[in-house]
């Protein structure tokens, strides 16, 4: 081999072995924040987070203090940097652009379902929420994943290491535009992790039914109802940042609001 060819060969081998570099604009937000002229400003975070954050929580402490009684935000329990890299806009479109996804309406009861290619959803429907839209008019990609089709992605996800006796975890993956969200509803316990973006949560215990209209979006509720609530009637709330995980107990009412275009995954315990 010629002396000058060896460094070139080593450079080629190093390039092939190196991890893929993020594309333009993907370093911090995965390429999901595509703000253009006239784009509305992001929805504001809450003034004061009223959900406790824990970085060193043991399983015993989780069960004793949170699992059956109150929400908690978990930090640093898992490393999902690999999963996060695979969830960039460029990589998801390359891997799943032709896959058909099922969208639900942003209504408490989510009766309507719409199927379309993932690429069409990302390129044509992933825009900021219109504050005047009703829940039935707002399509939202969350849940309804084809686990066989998306298995190559989910196998790289490390869920929170805490389970509950007698429950089986199930993943629900979603991507939604700024200002979108799901109005108040409840179900079994679970975890929700933000991969990109920020997601604001509002939570009430089972015995305290919130004041809301099932066909009005969370954005409309925040604008019209939230300011009228007495301090004692306000929910627990906090903005979950990328890399954080929120745990919510069984039957707790909750509503969500994406402050940016957000990528997120939930682990439901049912």
C-alpha cells in the first residue's frame, strides 16, 4: 500500500465507524423546532412547579411516598441518549416516513381516529395549535402505535426502573406541535418522559374532579378557565423538560400541553 493511501484509508474507516452527526438544527432539539416568520411564541411555563423533583429516589421510597399517593418528577434514573438520537426528525422520517400512524382527536373521549403516513403527519399537520380549534378538530399522534412496526425504535428505550406489583408496562409514543395537548382525563398509573421539547402537566387527585369541557383543548382551558380558579382550586402543575420523567398514580386526573413541538413516550402500568 502506498504511504499516502494509509491515512486516507484510516480516515474512511473512522468515518464509517463514527456515530452519525446530527443534521442542521438537530443538535439541541432534534430538528423539531422549525420556527418561521410569523410563528407564534411558545406557550409559557408555569410560574411555580408544584410537583416534587427527585434525583436519588430508591424503589422503596418511590413505593412509600409516591406510587399510590402523589405525582413525582424523576431525574437521572436512566440514560436514553441513544433513543433520543434515534428520535430526531431526520432519523424518524428516514425510518418510519412511510409507516401509517393513527391519530386521535384531542377530546377527552377521543372518538375519532384518522390513519395517514407518518411523513404526511410531520410535514402537514405538525403545526402550532390554533387556540380557536375544538378538541374534535385537532388531530394528535399519541398512543395507537403499531408495536411490530416501531419495535426497532422501542427496543432502544430504557423505561424508569420502577414497576408496580401486578401490572404490565406498555409503551405509548407520540409527537405533537406547540400548544397541542390532551384535555383532562384519567386512567391507570404510568410514567411519561419528554425526549424533545417541553410538556406542561396539570394534575388533580381522583377525589377532585377538575372544571373543564371535554371538547375544549388544554390551550383553551388554560386561557379561559385556569385564570378564574381560586388558588385552592388550582391543580398540581409543572413543566417536564427533555430527559425528565413524570410519574402519575392511578386514577389521577391530568391534562397536558406541549410548549414546543414535543417528542415523548409514556410507560403505562396496567
